[in-house]
């Protein structure tokens, strides 16, 4: 309750330029001003310093240093109130006033409570949030303590060895990723193999390893020696033989053996005991230049390969759990068996173990090996140990003539008890290059759903083969909400229809093509995979072994992410929030999955050091015409307090005019330099920028203002590096006619800058 007092306080309203936040008490002074016959009471919370006049809930009249009312001295009873003249702040465009109550001839009576109005203090304007926000790590979910190393016994080629291993720790998960549904609904772990920290190397283990490498090296050179012993003639020349024998490495390996062993002064130490005395004689016998290969043939035949030990480096690799690869073994400069390549001890190969697990557990029609399917098996839809039989007669009432529609039904069966979940699974295959089949597809899917028919797999072929813009959104929408397997064969790079899979729980998705699976134009919206538990990356059949022009079915490598208009939210507090969730899904949260690792695969710790993994380096924004840059997009992430940054190598944008329009402010905020600048020489022939719509020739910087330093760097990166193959010295930078300052700035930077004209603004239909 507020009551009028005989003694009055002069209330001075002040403008506070800044406040320091200190963990002390908060005082709430009341500002009163007389308005008609009512009082307005405005409350403002503020910090009370230690030297306050308020102490222990009482007024300390000896301490008054503030210009806030609760630090003013009390007026003496008979003191005259002097008017206060308003003060003008020369640095502001408003007047700071002091409110002086009008003296009354008689004492006021207390106002009733109901006549007092309380007016909330005006909220301070918050500082405008940055468009390009700093990355935040977020709240981690609790996880088990990291495993400790432990001693185990392992068996390698029948030899028992003591070893130290450490199981893989639990992957770090973030609460927000679960809440935003960008984490895999069925957790995927890439590395399921324990780390092999140390192996106790024994003599039998060394002997077995050395024996395998030695046999391979000696066998290769003994065959060469048999050729060399042939005398040089008009019909035979050893040097020419290297060129026609079909093994390009044979000459290299021989020259290496010659340098490291055959021509060494101590070669006699490596010869068989019975052959060593003959060395001088044989040098003399084959001293002529045209007989030197015969001498080397005799020398190789005379080597006692048992006298060549295993190198210390190779032994050190054994202790780390790596064995040398016999096919890559050679004799080093010290006369020791070494290898260019080492590989994990059997049972500890992380790649093949992952592939075997995926084949068995992630495939709907699984099998027990790490081998992938051949192109023929991939196209035919067959799997190891599964029997595929026609089921067309079961569905004659739905599709009476299968050939007419290009639609067929199959059953897959397996007698293995481990694969009974999908045993006798129904597979529906549809060729959408068949006009009747394409027109019938949605009706067929809806009929099977209505009848309660449990479909295990849909396989749709020739998507886009007749028309790159063939509509597949209705088909994707019609698919069941829960589907074990979906295999799609694209013959054009248009994959925008996949966004309709976002809310469908699919256990295994296969995305294939018989065309070029490595084209940079392949892109996918990450949200299409939001509820896909496993994207097949096993069936990869690109190889130089296939004849040029051969159409080989293989899985598509997606090295770019794309977004659709529905992901952009203009007019909201953060229009880019959903796109940033998609980027986080692909570049961080699910980046441990092979599908989201672009074209180069995982790092050494794919589940725990995502920053070391490869990732999709392309970004397609052409489906969102309003988006002109990387403004607002988050390409930096933090894990365990450490930040790592991603880069965009290729950007696809939309423009409906030959002059790509981007505002001055957006160029400043575009992040072109931060996210797309890549030091070093460009890759030959690499196209880093592409426009959909019009054929862009110039850039139009619309709006007022100049670029500032950041904007200038962004423009330079966009034009000279990202658009290196797109823009040239004839490219114009156009500005609004009233922006002379920007024109001058651009011309000073060396650009071909001009004012825009009406003709420049024409759109392309």
C-alpha cells in the first residue's frame, strides 16, 4: 500500500547508459508522478552497491551517492522545493528531464488504493541477435564410463598370442539431437571392433609372418630368374620382356632388388653356401653387357632366402597388431624383408567387421559374410542363401497381366534360423519406364495397404529414364508408413521426391543407378532420411575393371545435401533453424554413418571424432529461390569443447535473371569466405558454383550501404574462387543508381562496376 507522507521526496528520472551485473541485492525504487488525480508507479529493478543508503532494511542518511531516488537525502521539514531545469544531452536526440511535483498549499490526503495505477517499466531493447551464430555444444546425455584396457588371448593363424585390447566407448549423444529427431531412430555404430593396443610378439609368430612374405618375394623373383637365364638374342631381350609380360610392377621390383641386394658388396653373405665360392667365376663369365641379365638370373637363383630376416619395422608393426601384406613385401636397403602395406590382424579389421555386421544385421535379407553383391545380383534382387521365386499368381486379381504393366511379385525364403524375421518376405518390383506400370503404381500400393498385405520390399526401377522430371512424389507419399526395405533405381539425378519419405519408418533404403554414380549433381535432403535406420552403402560396384560405357548398377555416392522450400521459415525468429538441423544431421550427428561421409569415407575414430570423417561437401539451395547465400547457416560444430569447421566445395543457387541479385547486407552476412574459401590451387576443371534457372552473367548488389571488410572478402571469394569458372573480367557488378558510395568502392577494388538499368532487371520466363 502506498500512502502520502507529509515529507516529500524529489523524484528525478534518469537515463542509465549501462549497468554492471554484480551478484548483490536488487533494489526496486518507485517513480511517482502526479497525473490528474492518480498516481503512476513505475518500478525498475536495479543493483544496489555496497555503499547504499539502504542498510539492514533501514535508511542510512549519511550515505547518498546515487542519482536514483532511494539514494537521495531526505528533505528537511521547512526546506523549499526548487524547480529543476531539464538538462539536454548533447550526444542524444532526446531530453533527459527531472519531474518536479507542483507545490500544494495544503497537505494532500492519502489516495485510496484503488486510485493508484502501476505502470510496468519499458523493456530494454535486446541487442539484435547475430544472423551467423556461434556454434553451441549443447547438453550431453549420460553415458557409461569409457572402458579400460584389458589383457586377452587371441589366435592368429593357429598361434595363440597375449594381447591388450580396449573395447570401444559409448558414443556421445546430445539431448537436442534426440528431441529434434535428427539422431538415427536405431542407433548406428560404425566401429564395433576393439582397439588392439599391443601384441606380445613371439618367435613362432615372427617365423610364420616372415615365411609368408619370404615365399611371396622369392617366388616372384625365381620366375623372373628363369626368364633371365635365357641368352640375349635377336628374338629375346630381357629389357623388352618387362614391357610385354603384363606386370607393370615386375621391372620396378627387380630394380629395387638389384639396388638393395644384388649390387651390394655383401651379396655373398646372402648366397647359398654351395654357391658362394662361384660368385667370382660367374661375374667373369657374364661380364659382357649383353650377358648381365643372365648373371642376375644366376644370382637370384643362388640366394638363400632363409638368410634374409624380418625388418625391425615389420616386427614393430606386429606388436601394434598389424601384419605385413605378403603381396606388397620387398627386400629393403638393409637386406631385410619389409612391406609397403600392413593390415590388421585377422579379427581386428574394422572395415570388414563393419561390413559383415551390416550384411547380417542391417540388411533386411541378410547373410553372413562381408562381401557385397555383384551388379547382376543387385539388379536381380538376389541375396546370398536366399531363394527368390515368383508370386505373381497370388496377385492375379490385382495385376492380371504382369508383362503389360511391368509389375511383378516375388517371395524370398531362407532356412537359416538367424534370418526368420523376413523369411517368405513379399517383394514388389515396378518398372516405371512402363507407362501403364507408372500410372498403376499409386493405386497398387493403396490396394495392398487396404487389403492388409504385408509388403517386405518395394523395388522401383528406371526412375527418370523416360523423363528427368517424372513425378514420383505421389508414389513416395503412397508408400506404407512402416516398410522394411525400399530400393530405388534412379536414371536421372532428380531426387527431390525423396523428401516424402521423411515420416516413413524404413529399415533399409537402397539408392542405386546404372549411370554415373559419382556425378556431383547427386544431392539429397537429409530430412528424407530422418526415419531411415540404414542407408545401404555396401553395394558399390564402380571399378576400372568394367568396360567403358558399361551400365553397371551401383549405389549412388551423395556428396551434396539439398533443402526444400518447406525447410526455410521466413518471417520467424530464426528462418534457418530447420536447415541448420538438417546440416547438423548430415555433417555431425549422423556423420558416423557411411552414407553421410561423402566420397572419402571415415576417419580413424568415426563414432568419436566426427571432425576427422569425410562429409558431403556440396550444398544445393536451388529449390529455395529466396536463399542467395550461406547466410545464417551453421557449418561449425563443437564436441567435447573442441570446435571443428566444415567447408562447402560446391554451391547450387537459383536465379531467374541473368543478373544474380543479392543484397548488400546479405553479401556481408553471406559467409562465402568463411565457409567456401579453400587455400591452395584449385582442382583442375572443378566447378564450384552453379545456377539453376537463368544463365547468370553478372551480379546485382541491391540496396544501400557499402560492403565493409567482411562483405568485400565474401564478394572476392564468391567471384574469384567459388565462381572462378563462372565469372570473368567481363562480369559486371551492378548497383542501385542511388548507391554512389558502393559503386566507388567496387571500382576501387578493381571490379567492372556499373549502375543497374531497367534492361538489366528483366526476368527470364
